[in-house]
C-alpha cells in the first residue's frame, strides 16, 4: 500500500511540474488547498476517486496511468508515440479505386465544360433568334463552338489526361478554325484556306514525334580531361 502511495504521489508531482504549475495554482484549479496538494505529492494521503479522475482528466491521462511507476509509464508513452508515428501501409486496391474515381470525376468535369460551350452557344442563338429574328447567320454560333470546344478539351487534357492526345485535339482545332472561316466567308469560296491546314498538320505530326533528350549528369568541374 505504501509503495502504491509513493508511486501515485511521485506521478502527481511529476505531472504538475511538467505542466509548469505550482501547488497553489493546481489547488485553485481543483478548489482544494495547497496543503492538500502537498500531502498528496508527499504520499501522506491520497485524493479520493472523484478527485483522482479530475486530476487524470486535467493532465490528459488516466487513473490507471497514475498508478504506474515512472519507468512503466514512460515505456507506455514511448510505445504509444511509436505506434502513432508508424504510418499504415497503403492498400493498393483502395488506391486503385480512388484513382478510378478521380479519373471518372475528371472526365465528367471536362465533359461538362465542353457541353457548357454548346449550351452557351444555344442560349445566345435562341435569344438572338427571338429578339432579332431578321439577324442572319446566327446559326454560325454552332460553327464557332467547335474550335472553342477544342480549346476547352485541350486545357483539361493538358491538366488531367494523357498529353499525347493534345496533338489530336490541336489538329481538330486547326481544321475546325479553317472550316469556320470557310463557312463564314462561304460566298467567296475561299476553299484554298484548307491548303493552310496541310503544312499545319505536318508540323503537328512532326511535333508529336519529338522526344525529350535523356538527362545526363554534368561532369564535375574538377574532373580531369
């Protein structure tokens, strides 16, 4: 019994000091006298169960820990800290599910952005056709929506998807712009505009064949030749 009292008394004194409290300050927190706190820490008497619970809660520990020797308590705290520091191994299956969900969400967002272009074009077309019905060429809005859609797809593909597809999207962008210009000035029959697309397509094709040079370590300045 005496050993148990000494252990509790030593733990109470150590916890109070680790929290940078005087006996008087702790007594004020518990609504007890500093003499009572002094007796607890000297092992002359022990607080009742309710006060022990109050002390344990105040110090962020348990009543059981107050009854452990400092060595055992230190080992327990070290084991708990070590366990908290150990990161759980990632589950490959859950990572794959998360990756699929992310990819699916990215596709949905990119698709919504592309459809939004056509929604805006449709909205403008309806408004103009209703308010200014005599206005010609309002249907050209849908022609211009094609290259804008290509730009949107290019942006999202560059951020989230395989960038090799950028060359396909850029090709579509070039031909859709040329097609929009041709249809806009259809009365002039400037079909030669499409000749511009041939070298542009060749440039895109050659660009897609470029491969980055492998990085090599730079020789040390002090290396002899």
